């Protein structure tokens, strides 16, 4: 469904610089776009591709607009404007409705007439499925769980009992919500499982990635706030609380009862120890381990830089005696001061 | 099903201090419990909530009992006593029995009459399912695999061929046991898969977390001992051997043929290199990498502390020349000694 | 199906030293092999088991052959020769063909007559399934996806839309290919999902491990080259490109738009930051974080060595002031030079 640049500018609410009668029908990267494509520049690393782009139109920040050889849609937030344009050019498929004959829906479950329950799904007793919710193939919804309006469970998603999703929550394939937390009491040398009696409460506009796991609470609920975005293969343990609009990249692990603030970002592979608290607006860089509460907003890091292996071996071994080294330096320093 | 405190004390085999006629019907945290709830104190971090708790009764260690404003169940192991109380107040649902009509069970599989095979399950040829075993929706059991008495496969669990579970094994949703190990021989620049011919042998009372993976052995079996507890998103490679009562937290990765001893704990995100051996009673703190065998019990750690990013940048770059720094200090030290 | 050593040597194309009329029927480790078993030595750590092995025959490198107490198959690549022998002694089951009655195959999907679609599978509109492809139980194939000849999807595999697999691709249980990438534009304090419009293109002879996730591209495809081997629980983000014959061990995370070269190896738990490029023949050791492009082949490492916890606490705290330490050493050094 091609659109003129004038139509696009109008729908996006941004300024067009260039021929409003031109049409685009698709989107592409700056480097590979042709005259039918809309492109964008949001990451400075790709700026070199702007000068030679053959795109039909490019979404650019005001300061980049002058460098474009082709028409420009000027936006203070080019990435968001691009996202909106992509949604206009590629509208998501209309929601399906009904229950696939192979799906098993308990008689006591309430499924909105506008929702879609896909093939091989299993919806247990007392579950509630909201308006226009879309369950892809082989999704499981546990007893008494509630799925809000316009949620999407893509495929092979598992919701166990007592899970509540707000509106517009998306779960990617293989995501598990409501598994039992890792709570065990030591008795002699054995571990005895502690009953996990809480649920999971997920707000509106939350995205949860493929094969990510979110455990139910032990007593109270595990809570994920509105607008939280979680990538693939993330582990969220029991009774974790995540504040609104926090974004969590792939392979992060959050231990039990940790509380993460609002508008935080956890980069890939970060680990959070249990029973601590991270305040709002904290950013943790990739693969850092957080072992204490963080009370001040800011960016935090841990880890060692990559080196050629031979150099690393020489340096890493010195970390075993870093304290001794520091003591020696102090001794030397005192000696120097004394002899000055 | 409310119980009097006297009844509870009796069933738990612990001392009650307070009014035995009072009743509780639920459990809650110290901070949020009301008069109908049993609470407990097991983690010192929450001790401040004891003085003001409104719980009906609290499970406490003897040394904490005097500080409680409400009746106390005195236990040397409050967390274990709480777990038992929670199981009494919230008994697990009675096991189901039978085979759901949508399940596919091969004619040559033996399913105990007291077991439950849930909707959409597939049980392959020669599989054996023990007494009272409970297979939730969409679980797969491979050829010749054996599931012991009272096992629970919650949902979307995959057991491939030649997997043997002892009694009372629980597998959380998305767990995979018996996938092919990552064994490959290099031929020129290509990797040729090496047939993975072993199985997986899992003992009694083992718990395996959501989306955790356990590979089959290459030749001999991968072995998980009695009482081992494994959290979510853990990777156990082929021919790993894990000793009894070892507990493994989320996101741990254990490489091929590593042997972990008994009563060990691996905290979240730990990585274990292949073909090494960790003795009994070893504890590894979060996100540490183990690259050599450990022959003495104790607690081991690796990793660097979290810092504000600007401080980290200054420090991290110095790790590249730590060896040089150490050499300089040695030189300075010798110089100082010589000039004393 | 027992074979004589002469037959085996002939089929493997290697030299036999010993009695060609002896027969073996199975494979085993050096330590546990009996007279009916073929064993091999590929890892020096196990060499001590050679002298006392009771195997029927051992595959050995020429330099080890003289130490064997039993017949030897001499190979320059014992592990590859063993793999081939194991395939001869344990040929994989003949491929099944047909569509299980419980599988749901869209009318517009093209399934080769020699392929097998297992129980509970769902094959969506426009999908194409190649010759002899084997779909195990509960696998999902999205709209328009193409599965090449001789592919194997073992169980509970999810392929979303626009995924293309070459020939002889194997996906272990729980693998997800084609999930939406983690692309979001910040608008105020909220994150707006960016439509993920690309697909995934996977070459020939690729293996993908259990519960591994591969996201579709945002605009262009995510690309995995021929012969790439990926272990369990790996996360491959949108628009990653992985070169031919690269091997990626368990729990690795690769962020968006990273490009990995050919013949690289990423050991367990490695993390790769987004939008960077790693050249061919780069090897990254376990749990290292890669934050910059790597332009020279070689082996690279990061991380700190494991220590007893008390020693680690003393040393780790010093990392917070490493820069200050280095400055002091420089000052001392200058002082010493000046006073010499």
C-alpha cells in the first residue's frame, strides 16, 4: 500500500523536505534502500551511509537533514518516527477471532468473543481471556489466569496458574510465566522445597522475550510494572518487583526479591543478587554483577576489558595478589614521603 | 481450612508460646500478615518487621522468640518449619489419574493406572510412567524413557529418549532433558557432529527449573544425583555428573564432562569449564567462572565489584597493564630495600 | 550389528594394527570399554586410561599407537574417525514419512512426500517442508517458512514466519527461530516497539541447541552461515550475521547487528555487544565480554581468576582504586628515577 511522502508526513505529524508527490511502499536500511523505500538514521555509526543513500525518503534529526541527498522527514526522534512509519506501511494483520477446533478450553474459562485461541492451545479452568487477545499455536493458560485486552501470546507460551496480564502484553515464543520459584529450606544435608503460593502480576504494555522465565511469588506476587520490556532468555525470580518502563536486555538474571526501580536499563547478561534494591533511573552496563543496593541514579559497570589471551594470562594472575600489591605501594609511598 | 495454633504446633512438632486456641488459615510475610496468617523470620534482613507484625503466629528461632508481639512457634529451623506449615495449610491438589483424550500414548508405553497424562501430551514407544506421576499439558516423553513414582512434569516439558527419572522429580515448564550434547569433531574447517549415544539418569527428589536444559551423554550417561535442585535457565552439558544435594541457581552453565561434588552450591550465573572436578561442599559465588578443578571444600569467588561507570572506565583500563604495574612495584621495592 | 576390525578399517579408510577378524559391536570410553567395544583417545587428559584399556579396538593418533595394549585404528583425526565409526555401528533410524493424524498442516503448505510431520505439529500457510525433513512432536512452522531437505526439528521447536533453513539443519528441543527482536524507540519515558519486519536465513549443516533463541531481523534478515554450530541456551539477537563454520558454546549472548566472522569459536557464556564486527578466526574464551570490534585473528579473554572468597574480597575491593594505585606507582617511579 504505497503512500505519498505528503500523506506520510501528515500521518506522522512531521515536516517533509522534498517532493510530497513521491511514493514509498516499504522500509529499508540507509545502505540498501531504493527509491520505493523509507529509511532512517538513528545510530551515528551508520551516518556514513546517508550521503550515498538511494532511499525514497529518510527520517532524520534536524541537524542531519542538510546532509541528505533525498527527501527528508524531519523528526526530533527519528527512530520513533521510523517505527510509526513502519507500522503505517506494514500494518499488523487484523486480529483473528474464535477458537481453533483443536484448542482445549475449559468450560469455566471466559473467552471474549473477539479473542483468538489458536491451534493446540490449552486454556484451564477459570481463566479469563480479554478482548482481541491473540493466542498463537500451542499456548497454555493456567487455572484462574487472566489475560488482558489485546495481549499476544505468540507460540508455545506457558502461563501457569494465578498469572495476571494487563492490556497489550506480548509474550514471545517459549516464554514461561508463573513457574515455581527456587525456594528451599535446608534440613540436614537435604533441600526441602518451600511451597510457592504467590502469583505474577504484569502491567500494561509489557513485552516478554523468547524463552524468558518469570517465577511466581513465594507468598506475595512477582510484579512487573507497566511498560517494562524484557528481552529473550531473561530469568526473573520469585518476588522480584520491576518498576515502570524499565528495559532488560537478553540473558539477564534477577534473583529473588530484588526490587528494580523505574526507567532503569539492564544491559545484556547483567546479574542482580537477591534481596536488594535498585533505585529509579539506574543503568547497568553489560555483564555486570550487582551485589549491593544502588541508591543513586546513574550508570554502573563491572567487569574486565577483553585482551589478547597471552596478555590476559599475565594480567589476570596478578589479580590474585592485588591487595598485596596495594600494600606494597602504600609502604613505598610512606617510605618516599618519609625520605623526601 | 483453619487450624488452631495448638493443632499446628502438634503437627509441626514444635513448641508454641501463646494462645493455642487461636486459629490461622493462611500464610503471609511479617510485614503484611494479619491475625489469620502465619508468618516467619528466616532472613535477618527482615527482622525489623517482627516488632510490629500483626500476624496470628510467627515461626521464629529461639533467640528471636522474645521479640515477638504475637504468639510464636519456636523452631531451630524456622524456614523449614514454615515450609511444612505452608504445606499443611495449603495441601497440594490431589493427584489426578487417567489419560486425557487428546494425549497420544504409544501402545507399548506402560502408564501406571494412578498416573495422569495431561492434554496434548505425547508418550512414545516403550516409555514407563510411574505411580501417581503427573504430566501437565503438552509434555513429551521420548522412547524408552522412565518416569518414577510421584514425578511432576508441569507443562511443555521435553524428555527425549533414554531419560530416567527417579521418584518425586519435578520439572518446571519448558525444561528439556536429553537433548543432544555439543560434541563435534573438526574436519578441515568444518565441524562434524559426534553421535550422542548416552542417556540421562536423574535421581530421586530432584527439581529442575523452567527452560533448563540437560544434555544426554555422548557415551555414558549424564548423571544428576539424589536431592539435586536446579533453578531456571541452567545449562547442563553432556556427561556432567552432579553429586547429591547440590543446589544450582539460575543461569548457571556447566560444560561437558565436568564433575560437581555433593552438597555444593553454585550461585546464579556461575560458569564451569569442561572436564574438571569440583569436590564436595564447595560454594561458588555469583557469576564466577571456574576454570580449574577445586580439591578443597570452601567458598570461592571471581569477578570485579560494581562501580560508577566513570570510575570503572578509569580502573578497567589499568587491568590491561596490571602485570607491568606489578613489575614496576617489585623494582621500586627492590630499590627501596637496597637504599635503606 | 557387529563388524570385524578389518571391515571397520576398510569403511573408515584407516590403518588397522592388530587382528582384523576380531569384532566390535558398540562404543565406550577407554576406561569402561570391554572386548566388544571400540574406544578412542582424543583428549590428552584421558591418556592414562589407554595403558589399561580392555577395549576391542582403540582409535588413536599415530604417536599414541605404540602404547595401546589392544588393536589400534590409526587416524590423524581420532575424534572424527571415532564419530564416523559410531555412525557406522549405530546408524540413525531410517527417516519416517507422512503426516501424523494429530498434526495440523495448512492446505497451502507444501510438504514433500518423503518428509515426516510428527504428532501435534502445526505447519502454517505457505510453509515448505523439504525432502526427508523430520519434524518431531509439537513443532511449529510459521507462515511462509521453508525447511530444507534432511532437516530435523526434534521436539517443541518453534519456527516463526519468514524463516528459511538450508539442508541438513538440526534444531534441538525448545529452540525458537524468528522471534521478534528487542527493538524499541524511546518516546518520553516509554519504550515503543519497532516493527520487526525481517526474517532469518540459516545455511546448510547448521545445528541449533536446546532452548536457543534466534530473533528475526528488524529490516534485513538475521543470517547464520553454512556449518555454524550453536549450543544450548544461546541468544542471537536481530540482524546478527554469523560466518561459516563458527561454533558457539552454551549460554552465549550476541547483541543486535553484531557480525561474527568465519571459523570463530565463542566459548560458554561469552557476551558480544551490538553493532560490532569480529573478523574471521577469532576465539573468545569463556565468559568474556566483547565490547569493541576485533580486527585481528587470535584468542582473546577477559575476566578474573577464581580465588578463595576471603582472598577475593581483599583483592576485589582494590579494583575500585586501581587507577589511583597506578598513578601512585608512576609517581614513585618518577621519584626513584629522579633520585637515582
